[in-house]
């Protein structure tokens, strides 16, 4: 796996999406009580940054049209979105949050 630094762990707030450019790809980093997630920062329904939405129960809601995406799988849980968005392996080493864009997580519909 080829991890790249996304941000510092100290920049993250619980249940608050943090948008970051990782090698030219916008990624929303989200830390919840259940873990750390990295999801492509664009709704699959419209070109809206998911990081502007709200986190609830390990989902991220698109503020524009209300579609919620599962943070672990990227699958949409509500219309109008019907296609998943990529999610990526993410880990913390020291104070660095690292994301592997080269190996998106293969997921199954929740």
C-alpha cells in the first residue's frame, strides 16, 4: 500500500469532516467514536463537497440534497444519490493521518 500524508491528527475534531487534498484528490477525513474514515469528498449525485455536510452514526450527509453515505462503504443510504463514492484505507502514525488512494476499499452494500 502506498500511504500519503493527508493531515495532522491534531487537526481532526470528532464527527466533523475535514477536507484535504491528497495528491490532487479531495478526501474527507472523518473521525467518529467508531473509528477513522477517509471518503472521496464529492457526492455521487451532484458535484458537492461531502465534507460540508453533517456526520451522524457513521454516515455523512450531503448538505445539498440530503443523501447520506455510509462512511465505511461509501454506499448511499438515501436518494437522490444512487452510486457509492470511494472510501480509502486510513491510519494514524504519530500525529500524521495517512491515506492510501491507490487501493480503495472494496465494499459491499450495507
